[in-house]
C-alpha cells in the first residue's frame, strides 16, 4: 500500500496529469508506468536524484539530463511533465504526485487497493476466495497486498484506505481482557 504523503500541490499536479490523459486520449496506466520507471531510475541512481534535487544546478541542465536519460524509455508527454516540474521547482513533489496520480487512476478504473494481514501464509485458493468476497462487497476490482504477521495469532486484519477490519485473535483477546478487568 502507498504510504507516501500527498500534499495539495502534488494532488493538483496529479489532477492536471489526469486531465491531460483524458484530453489527449492517453492511457493513464501507461503514464503511471512511465512515472514509476522514472521513480525507480532515480532510486537506483542517487547521482541523478541528487542533480534533479539540487537547486544550484540550472533548469536547462536538468532538462537536458532528463532528455538524455529518458528519451528512449518514456513518452514525450511524461518527459514534458517532468520538465514542467523542474521549471516550477516542484520536482520534490514527484513521489507525492505519483501516489496521487495512482489513486486517481485507481478511481477511474474502479480499483481498490487492500492490505490483508494473516498469521500464516494463506494458500492461493483461500486468497482468491477472500479477494472475490471483497470485490463483491466493495463492487470494485481489488488489488490485494498479502502480509504475514504471526503476532496476530489467527484471523485476518483487512485495511481498506484508513479503515481497518480487525478480526484477529489477538484483537479479540485484547478486547476480552478489557471487558474482564
């Protein structure tokens, strides 16, 4: 699940990118994949990230580096978007923009990302049944992140955005001990 803080500035840029996708009839998923590729490249190359974040490096130099590094890897619209971020001194919002754009893309495609924690690794059949129940209940396509945490002892903890459904044995025991005391 995405834990990146999303500022209002990042949300506004992401909304503009969604609008651009709609106006230009571009595929939001393709743009998102390009943004994620850029993020991964910056993560792998600390020199690139340092240069793009450095205020003493001119915008022209940064834009030429962007052209050189990404011209054969991503589409021109995404390159131009990166250049706008650099010129407006908003590259520091890049990860928040990706998170906000991903959220908007999920809304457009009726996708819900969910985190399911269990005490043991569940088999594929059980995972599929849980996923199908969640899809039926939410009336959305569900993308599930499966986490194993032995501390919950048994049961499941399902996290949907900020909502948590905790049916773990640990939670039930804690509630029981509160009621006894």
